[in-house]
C-alpha cells in the first residue's frame, strides 16, 4: 500500500517540477557558456544530451555523452562535453544560438530547461576630436521612462555618462560633450579623446537586457618625415611621425629589398595631455658600391615619400 502511494505521489509531482525552473544563461557574441545538466555527480551515468526544441515534434541535437558509443554532431567544433561534470561548454556564440535548450540525463526523469541569451557588443569607431552616436534601442514605438549610458570601469563602480528620465533632469560631468535625444534613444558624444575608448552599456526601461557598445578611437598619424645622413658607405636614416593613436610601429620598406640594415633606435613618446603618440625609428644601412637603394617608411596608414640613397 505504501509503495503505491509513493508511486502516485511521484506521478503527480514530476510534471509540476518539470514545468518550473528554467535557468537563464547569459553569453556574449563570440564568448562562451557552460550548460550544467545536473548537480548530482555521484551516480554513474549512462548518457546525457542537450538538444534545442525547434517545434513540438522536431529537436536539434547539440551534443552529449553516451557510455558505449560516440555521438556525432554538427556542433563538434563549438562544443565540448565533460561527462564527469555533466557539462557542455559552447563557445564562439552567435545571435542564432539564443533560445531554449533542454538537457536529458539517464539519472533523472526530468529534463532541465535552460534559456540562453546572447548579447551583442557593437563596435563604434570614432576619431580623436570627432563624434559618435550611441544608439540604445532601435524600437522607437514604446514610450521610454528612462535610459542611460554608463561605462563599467570596474565591477562595483560604473561611471555614469548621460541619459534621460521622464520626470527628472539628470546630472552629469559629461554635459559639455554629450547630447541625449530621447525620442531617438541616442546619445551623441563629441570632442572624442583616447581616454573615451572602451566599453559602454545602455540600460533602457523598455528592455531587461543592456546593450553593450565598444568604442574605438583613432587619430591619423602625419605623413612621416625621413632624414638621411650618409658617411663612408653607411647611411643613418630616421623616420618620425606624430601625433597618432593608437600606438603604431614604424615599418620600413626598401626597394630592392635586402638585409644589410638594422634598427639602431626605436622610441615613442606619449603626450600626457592629448594622450597621442609620436614615434621614431632609426636604421643604419650598409651601402653596396654602385647599388642605388630606394626606401620609405610607414606609420599606420601614413607613408613617407620615397628616398634614394647610396648614390
Ligand atoms: C517542425 O519543424 C520541421 C522542420 O523545420 C518541419 O518540417 C515540421 O513540419 C514542423 N512541424 C510542426 C508540427 O510544426
Ligand atoms: C567548424 O566546422 C565547420 C564545418 O564543419 C568549418 O567550416 C569551420 O571552419 C570549423 N571551425 C573551426 C573553428 O574549426
Ligand atoms: C572534466 O572536468 C574535470 C574537472 O574540471 C577535469 O578534471 C576532467 O579532466 C574533465 N574531463 C574531461 C574528459 O575533460
Ligand atoms: C572601483 O573604482 C573605484 C573608484 O575609482 C575604487 O574606489 C574602487 O576601489 C574600485 N573597485 C575595484 C573592485 O576595483
Ligand atoms: C531628436 O531627433 C529628431 C530627429 O533627428 C529631431 O526631430 C528632434 O528634434 C530631436 N529631439 C531633440 C530633443 O533634440
Ligand atoms: C584618417 O584616415 C582615414 C583613412 O585613411 C580617413 O578616412 C579619414 O578621413 C582620416 N581622418 C582625418 C581627420 O584626416
Ligand atoms: C628608385 O626610385 C627611382 C626614382 O623614383 C626609380 O627610377 C627607380 O626605378 C627606383 N628603383 C627601385 C629599385 O625601385
Ligand atoms: C625584406 O627582407 C627582410 C629580411 O631580408 C624580410 O624579413 C622581409 O620580409 C622582406 N620584405 C619583403 C616585402 O619582401
């Protein structure tokens, strides 16, 4: 009698448990997540696998483990299964990976449901002194109560940049360099500096997800200046360019190419106020009698004039 009651209890309870907990996993485009199928690592395992319900009847198999046979999957080079941990790691995440996943495991009648959210980090490009526009949402139909942009400089203390609140003005140190248009959900930022480079997050009242944006700032180097000093068949050639960002190496180009040269000095200087770099490189070339040599140098996208030496 006691046994029957026990069985009935389970029959009623199991579907209730099953419909409940869906864990949410957060990943970023290009990043990785680990699916945990069970926390019970003690009982021996015959098999477990993770699949995605495409619709009521069709599932897409992702990866898994079977104690007696290898499993074949299209996801082999983006997933890794550790059966002793009951985990599957998935990397190189794409927006299309977002959705529901289910794990079935031989040690349990319940499947574990996991919802994967993949957030995208857009990259914004700006030039020093120029401007960029951060777009917090493309959905302009719902009315927004608030939205704001901050920089997660460290985990505990984000830096507030600017934003909008429907009932109160927002105070910011960035007022002179940013402008918020709440109907467009945008923030324009100008007079860009190298120190503005980094990650920005937008939080908006119409979405639970924050939008991540990576700002990259560049400054074009000037056309490099080349000076040549020759003495007894050796030439000292110096290349100089400034101001630019980020730091770039000086690249030498010799025509025809040859190996009878070496770098004797290579340095950079960073202006403490503008944070822009000046770069210099000097090389010594051993001239071969009667062999003219052309050379130029390049810093970033800027290329010097060609100089003819060893004449
Ligand atoms: C489920 O999806 C498959 C493949 O996309 C499709 O062929 C099938 O008709 C769908 N079944 C139902 C019931 O929607
Ligand atoms: C993964 O496999 C696909 C085809 O099976 C291939 O096109 C792709 O280059 C592979 N990716 C890596 C990172 O090996
Ligand atoms: C599974 O994970 C454990 C703990 O991280 C590790 O010791 C073990 O080598 C892993 N097994 C496989 C097959 O990767
Ligand atoms: C975060 O930054 C604040 C202010 O710069 C600093 O006081 C705090 O110690 C930092 N916290 C961590 C965990 O680095
Ligand atoms: C926001 O942008 C729209 C379209 O560019 C413009 O018509 C509107 O005047 C702007 N609003 C504010 C507050 O600047
Ligand atoms: C910097 O260089 C890029 C690529 O050559 C060019 O498109 C851009 O206009 C330049 N910026 C300035 C301020 O000269
Ligand atoms: C070097 O430059 C001169 C003048 O521009 C040109 O006539 C010559 O062909 C160049 N030589 C090589 C090897 O590039
Ligand atoms: C020129 O020669 C150097 C050393 O001999 C070599 O490392 C370099 O790749 C060559 N460059 C080109 C453009 O062929």
